[in-house]
């Protein structure tokens, strides 16, 4: 894993460089020499936090057509009257 350090000024000048570097490892973004921020790919962030992908992410991903999803059909009435008095 390669760690890259960029100043916030360099980040503002070339965000594509930071995005490309994040594919190889974390990118520390410094303000006055201190790194208050880290840029990670979403895959790395999810790996670190143990976060699961949600349905929106799955549908946006290439290969989502391979996901099997068959929702059950609703049965009965889909509405119910309510007494507001």
C-alpha cells in the first residue's frame, strides 16, 4: 500500500491526481503541514469500516445484472381506512 501526501493547494489544483493516487493507497491531505483529512476509495473505506453495500450501490455497480432479486407480490388490500375523528 502506497501512502501519498498532498497539500490542500495541490489537491485543489489537480483532483484527478489525488483520485488516481487513492487507488494505490490513502492520500493524506495537509493543511499547513498537518494531515487533517485522508482520501480513500469507497472500496477501501467500506473494507475498513465493515460497511455493507446498499441496494443503490449494487444497482449502480457493473455486474449488477448478475444479482438475483425477485420481490414477493403484494396480496390483499394495499390501503386501509383511518378514522381521524
